[in-house]
C-alpha cells in the first residue's frame, strides 16, 4: 500500500479548530513540555514585532507532524512544544479579554478563541469549558493535569512549578503589559495570532510514516527515539498499580545508561540480537529496531523479563565503558576479562558487541561463568583480530558473527564458523597492520605484561618519530624510512600527557619520559635498548608478529571450538603415549564421540 501524507497550510485558528472533529493528543511516548521562558519571550516578541510592522504577509510558525490514531485523534509526533505553547497563549489572551469591558472587538475575538480551545454545541455554539481540544498524556509528567486545569479555568496553582504554569503566567504578564502600553494594537495582535500566524500541518497515514517524516525534518536535537515508543507501549500494557514503579525504573535505567555513555535505545538494539539468537535468526540483514519490536503487536517488549534483561545488559556496559568493578558482578573483578573486553573495544566496528552481550545474558548465572566467559572472549578476540588484520573490511566477519550469536544459545562453548587464517599471511599483515587495527594490537600485546587496565587516555607512540632527519639514516631512502616508521614494530602505547612532553625527540631524549609511564611494555622497551633505529624496528616487527600470532592461536584462532580447562582430562603416567596418539586424532575430529572414545581407552 502506498504511503500518503497530507500537507495543508493553515492559520493557528484553522488548525486548532480541527480539534473539534479530531482532538489533539500529545502521546505517552513524547517528552514532557520543556519550553523555557526565553523561548516564550521570543515567540511573543516576534508576534509583537510582526504586528507593529503592520505586515500583511503571513507569519510562519513552523510544522506540526501528526497522524490519525485508532481513537480518531490527531496524535502529535512533532511540534508538541509549539502547539502546547499556542494553546497557553490563546488561553491567556482569552483570560485578558474576559477581564476587559466588553466591546465588539473583544466579543469577536473571545468567540474566535472559544472555537479554537473548547468543544461547542453544534446548534447553539455554547462552550463546554471542561472539554478542551487538546490533551497531554505524556508518561510520568505531573504537568498534564496542570495543563488541562489551565485551559479549563485560566488559573494556575499559587505554588505550581511545572512548565505549563510558569509559561502561562509569563504569557499573562506579557499580555497585560502589552495591552496596557499598546491598547490600539492589542486587538490587531490577537487577530494576527489567530489568523496571520501560519502553521504547516503534515498529516501522515500511520505512526511509522509520521515518525519517518519527523526524523527527516528534525534538526534540533532530542529527536524522538524508538525507545520512547517502546516506553509508552510497555507503560500502557501494565496494570495501574505497576505504572509508577515502571516510570521510576525507566528513569533510573535512562540515567545509568547515560552515565555509561550508552542509551536505552542502544540497550534495546543489543537486546534485539539476543532475541534473534534465541529465535535462531541468522539473517545478515539487520532489521530496524522499531520494525523488529513492533511486529506481532509488540509482543517481544511485553515479556516480563525485558526491563530486567536491559538492566543486566547495562551492567556489562557500565563495567566496560566506565572501567570499574561492580560489587554484585564478581566477574568484573577478573582483570583478564576486563583487559580482553578493553581490547575488544578497539575492534573497528560493533560486531563484537552482539555475541558478548548474548553470552553474558545467557550464561551470567552459570556456576563457572567467569572462566568460561574469559575463554569465550579470548577466542572471539583472536578470531576478530586476525580476520580484520588480514581482511580490513567491515563485513569480513558479519555472517560468522550472526552464526556465532545463534550457536552461543546452544552451548557455552559455541562453534566458531569463520574461514581459517593462514599463519604466514597473518604474520606479514601484522607488521604493516591497517591503522584501524593498531590500537587493538597494541592493547593485546601490552596486556600480556600489565596487571591492570591501561591508562584511560593513551596515544600511539612512534618510537622513531614520524618527523625524522634524513641525515640520521644515510644508507636508507626516505621512502623506506617512511614505510618502516608506520610499522607495528615502531609503535607502542604511551600516556597522552607524557607523550606531549616527550614530543618528537629521538629515543635517548624520550627515555626519561618512558620511565615515568605506567605502561609496563613501554618501560621494558626503555630498559632493553640504548638506541633505536631501522634495524630495531625490523627486529621488533618479527618479534611482535610471532608473539601475537602465537597468542591468537593459543586463544583459539582457526579452531571451531575451544577446550576449556574443565574439559581437560587428567592422564595417568602409563597412558601418556596413548594420550599423545589420541591428541592427534582429537585435533582432527573434535566431537563428543571422540571424547567418549578417549575415556574408554
């Protein structure tokens, strides 16, 4: 079915009057009314200036994006702040007109405002002040009630601090001042607000279409997110007694996610991969999260474990992103796990995150989770690191990762279905590693000697500076030096602050700064050499490529499955020869049957 939208330029009065047949509603998932007094002042001043310039052209106020929901209401997707403020402005103008001596002008404009704010009897035009043409349902916003009360009574509570009350009171003061100082222009001002101020309502045929339009038009930040939709859906699905607890839980989750440099939107995205893995969905096409969760009438987000699972996922990212331990997460005290996760954060794309989240969520409560999690992470790091070093493209591991996601659900020692890496090709590729992989490689190497996380802020140090003097290498071409300077053998982690001090000096001049570092691999380098040149780079190239390739093989590179310590079987001394014969066979065929055969030897 083709998507349809309706665009029709209208005056403020024309648009608001349409609420008589299709009431305006600010839905639950929208953010609370948040216009500041500065924005109210600007709107009022602009309308005053337009009036005083006696300008007969129209004054454009912006767009309103909505769609007709199942209750025959105009559900506002974009423009809620603007349309809310206009309702408050017209109510304040009506209150001022009521306080004035009735004149033909005041009577006329009272009638016009009544038609824009309240329901009226179709035959007599009698106003029902208790039935406004707009209602706000914003979840958890205590101001909703205040907004309705203002429109009905024209009054605010004396101690009210909500934005509706504050902005209405400001409009009242501005109107009073203007009516007193410019009485001859006051009615023209009202006329302009109602009939010369123009809005561009965009009415979509569905919520999805309206949200798409909003995303396209919005450039003001704070775009409405899919998570806002999910929040409203979950909220409306709950019993009344559970709604307040949910609001509190959601806000806490939102705050903690922000503090961990994540968002609830991202948590839902990670969770989608977990649910897809449970469903054995291995498709390489990733659906949009709103489309994914909205299928089957939002069934997936109504599950009772959703909020708990999102919090669990967030705990993982708090540890990773904030680089801290959590008291109720014992695994977070394992420095090897944290170092491996930190190394993964330097992988050049986000594919590593999905299997990590899935494994964590699936097996966190398992008794031997800590040791198996470490084994899994090291295997994952080995595969991803080697694969990207050899083939530095974003999609090199996509299919393998989605298969791995589903395999994790089956077993804590899942099958890794990735194409094998030639060891010689890997070693050569490491020496001139793609710039996107250098930080990850240096982390892996540094953590073999580091008993803690690397400093939060470190840079890639060129041991031989990128700006060298040609006279320093009389027997080498500039091209050769330029290439070697960028080899992995010439790079090492170095704290940013110390690196600034060391500047572009040569090795001897930088050694004092190296000695002050908290990075063990850098200190050892400083102790091991008295000078640094091209031969040292070539030598370290070979040593690093050998060391890294050996380490990645140890962690499971080119193995479909890693054998954990728990799976290792003690062998009596008189069976050692048989054991080694079996190992040859085991490496060729790692199956449950082969293990049983060994146990029966």
